[in-house]
C-alpha cells in the first residue's frame, strides 16, 4: 500500500509551494471561527436597564427638553439601588422595579417616598451609550430572564461538544474538503440567520447549529493541513489554526469598535464563511485520505499536481514504490501515529481550544508561536513542554483570585 509520508519525504518535499498555498487557504478558513467565538463578548453584553416609562407629556415637561424631561421622570419614578460594581459601591437605577404611581397625575408624584414598588410592567429601557443594541436588549433578557443569557452562550458550546463527538466520524467518512465546505456553508447560514432571529428560542437553536458546524470546519481544517505536510512540519502547520483564531480575535475587536449594533456585527463576522463553498474547486482533497479509502487514481492525480507546483519530477509509476528506499509494510511506529489516532487527537484539541478562548487576542498569537518552539525543542519536547506550560497556567489560575480587582487610588 502506498504511504503518503514516503511520497512527501522522498518525492514531493515535506512543505513545498503546493502545501504552502493550501495552508494559506486553511488559515483564511479559520479566521471567521475566531471572530464568531469572540463576538459573544459584545453581542451578549449586559447593559444597565430600568423600567420603561410613558412618553413625557406637556404637563410633565413644561419648558424642559424631551431628554431632560425623561431624565426627571426617571429620577422621580424609578427607585435607586446601591450595588457593588467590582470596585466600589455605586448608586444606580433599579433594573426590575418602579414606584407604583399614577403617571397621569403629576401632583401625586410630589411625595413618593411611601409608594410601594412594583415590577416593570411596560417593558424596559436600556443604556445605549456604549452598545446601540445587544441580544439581551433585543429579547429583554433581564431580571427574571437574566439567566437566559448564560443559556444562549451554553447552547453554542453544546453545539461544539456534539460536533466534537460526531465530526470525527464524518470527516473520515466523507473526506476533509467535503466537511470543510459543507460545515462552512452551514455555519455561515446559521449565524447569518441568527442575526435576524425573531425570538430567543430561534436564536439559541441557530447558535447550537453554528457551534456544531463551526467545530466541523475547525476539525476538518486541522486534520487537512497536518495531513498535507511531512512529519517534521506538522507542528508548524498545526499552529496555523491557533494563529488564525488570534487573528480572528483581533479583527473582532476592531469591528466591534465601529459596529455597535449586535445583529449587524453578527452578520458581518458570519458572512465571510460563506466563501468556503469555493473551496470545493480551489482546495484539493487530502491525498492521504484518498489513499486510505482506496481512491488511488484521484490521489495520484493530486500528487502529480503537487509535484508540478513544487517543481519535482515524479516517476512514471508511483504505486509500485520502486522509488521508495524503504519499501516495506507499515511498522509499529507508523501505526501508532496513523490516521485513526490523529483524528481523535484533533477532536480532543478542540476541547482544549475552548479553554484557550478565554485569553485575549494579543496573547493567543504569541502563545501559538511559542508552542511551536517549545514542542520542537530537543530539551523539552512534547511531554515536558506540556507539563511545564500546564503547571505555569495552573499557578496563574491559583494566583488570580488574590489579585487586586481595582486600581488603588493615588494619595
């Protein structure tokens, strides 16, 4: 049986021009995933809110402007609460209650100190000074419904969890390119439609499907790019996904600075993934997968295309392996590092990626680059570098609760 590693090492080159082109396409494919993962920081942002008040009348306002009159009504009819903002105790409007007063008779508002409080019964108003709109504002996820914000975030993670279980089987059954294209298009469609969700339930369902298909793109890209290069270059190209995520984070921050409407931000970060449908024509299938499923003619055609682009003259017959100085069956070492094990490791790597998503974009990219040098270091290697970095991260987590939350005032 033809072994693709031998083809790469002895014929094509482990990381030639052809592989670099494909790796760049994979780099572009992962960027929308990074943007979408980080978008929840802005689309699900929690803002100040209070009970919605009736439109101010002439009797209320007198010579005051509309904004000044609205502020006066709010001060008179919305209770104040003292809350801790993480640093200090601050006074803010009650989010869920108003005074039980008659808005039609201004004279009854002269003394409301003894008025009882009632829950908001006419909807809510939101502070739009920083965000013009958010998902919690869109669906009134405040007060009794505030826990639904976490549920909407969890639905995306549930989709990722389900995808991590199923996608590994699908990528072996249908191929790497097919999964990247199909999942990429589904991901984009679901996330775009989520921008126009008519209700909260539809939004959650679409986010679940987005998480499921998004992990399909991730796993497909990770498997594809590492299969296309030789053994000595797999760690290098494996970092492409991590760096792409960091680039997505950075682009997300830039877009969110200028776009303050959640649905528009969601739409813009989701649309680029639709271009993955073009990968059906511009991205070849993984030759390694084609060989593993017995599609030798298709695999040989791609291998010859790779040789042409890489400037390598290939023998007339590739399958007979007369060119292979190590013509023999797969040994135990190759079997241990074979495709089946790689697939499961890639699935697990996505779960690890979820934890890394808590880091900022500025940390993600240098961390990915540092990882390459650590695992390739002859002194550390995979096992030691993993232990050192995990220990370092664990110590950082233990120290975090003891860090001061607020900047001390200068005397």
